[in-house]
C-alpha cells in the first residue's frame, strides 16, 4: 500500500462558522487549530496547508475559567530597553476580544513556516455580523 500525500493544488478549502458564545477559550482554540490545520480530514498531510477557513463570531462572549481574567498576562517586547508591555486577559478582553482568541489559536499551531499562512484563515469578529456571507460558511458545532 502506498502512502498518500496531498498536494497543495488539490486542496479545496471550505468555510465554517463558529459561535463562541459561552465557549471556554482553550477548548475552543484546540478545535479551531485542528480545523485550520486540516487534521479533521482523512487526507491530512503535515507539510501542506490544507485546512479550512473559520469565521468566529461573538468573540466577546468567550469564557475564561478561574482567575485567568485577572492573572493571565499577555506580554510583548519591542527589543529596546524597558520595551516590555503587559496586558491582562481581562483588559485584552475588554479592548480586543478577537485578539484573545487569535493568540490562543496561534500558540496551538505548529512552530514552522506554515503557521503564518494557517493563521490567516482564521477570521474573528466581536458581534454576530461578519463580511463573509458570500462564501456561505457552514455552521460548525463541537
């Protein structure tokens, strides 16, 4: 039996719609990362960007358990002295809830050249409105 390897020319991505209302951040991010990578398909090939597009709505209604809203910190550094910036998950949720989901999914993707291409297939929006109605996204339930 031969090993089947998918080619990028043969990939036909689908569009999925996910409602994040009441979902736990980490559990949702794992499932989103799997769909974005294409691990839910029987023809999964690790070296090919064969995942689907995912549109996430109601990002502001995501749930974090325990004291993570207060204790979990997101850090970035400019590279200059005193260039460290910190923001708590609660502050990030109030300002940019879409970045909270994007950061969680980004950390769960493989650390290789495909990661930047895969994360571009994730579209996250605050409310229920999104500009991807023309792609006819199929509701994805977990």
